[in-house]
């Protein structure tokens, strides 16, 4: 598959875990109410019920109350009713559950399921994989080192997903990815299933809206999965091979 046409873009920073949430950049000037006004409430900031800090909803997860009184994740932010927001990190969601922040936010005896954290991780993983599958069908995603390298050489890559279980050989090739955001959160088997193949270690997503959406979801997933390769190790590979 030939690479898409290159477009001019500013220099980017390599990120192992996608776009992470920076708590220090949050403000505490958002609305005082712990819940929003419903799915049509498009305020630019949301208040995390775990930390009390406010920030962009892009780095948070919305929760609503199901008819049975159970707290459920609203990944698209479209479910009816008031919503409570938590920064997309497993430890903060655990804190919100442990400190009973949801009943206080909703002012009702709501319950968070025992596997709410695991459910959120699975939903975020599924969303990332769905974007890869959509990209493959649209011709905006390729897999395999040689194909990824060809797209990188053409300057048309918006993001690269490196298998979290790729191993040292794949990491040593990271020099080819200089200047492109890198996500290392999905396993080779997960990406392979999404792309209709046995496995996938190196996956490239063409520049554009799909890559941005993938990185946004990967940024939230990074709060629930640990990347296997420290930033300094990847940076060292870039210096050696770049």
C-alpha cells in the first residue's frame, strides 16, 4: 500500500504512552458542581471528583448512574443524566471509589461495581483497537516494519503503535520513528486481531483525524496500563539510530 501524501506539520515529541494527563497543568477554576448538566453540557473544563481539580474532559472519563443505581462509564460522554468526571487514571478512579466520591457527587446511594476499573480499561482498549480496525479498512493504517518504515520515510505518519510485548529488537528500531508520537500500550495479539492478522508488532496510522482520535484514546488508556519501555530508554534508541 503506497503511503498517503505528506503534509507539513510542526515537530512532535515522541511519547511512549500517548498523551498523558498532567495534573500540575489543571486549574481549580471550573464549575463548583461535582456533576455536569447532562450530555449536552459542553463546558470546556470538568472537575475530577477524586482530586477536586479541573481540566479538559479529553483527559477524563464521564460516569453516569444506570437505572439500577450502579455507576457506569460513559466513554462517549453521551449517556443521559448528570455525569461525574474522574481523571483517566486507575489510581484516581480507585480513590474515588474508596472514598465514596460517587455517592457524594450524585447525592444518592449509588454503587460502583467491583470491576469498574477493569471495565474501564477494557473499554478504552477496545476503543483504541476499533480505531486501528477502522483505519485498516480505510487504508489509513499499515502493519509490518517495512511498510511502517516506508510511510515514515514519506513523512505521512501521524502515530505509531508499537506492541507492548514487542521485545528488544523492536525497541532498537525506534530510531526510525523520530518525531512521531509512539504508543506502546497494546499487545501484538490485540493489534493483530484488530487488523485481521495473526499478530502485529509495528503499526502506523496516517496523519489526520483518525490518528488524533487514536492518540486521545491512548492517552486515557495510559492511565490504566503501564508502558513497558521507559521514556529514557526509547529516547536513547532514537539518539543511537537517528
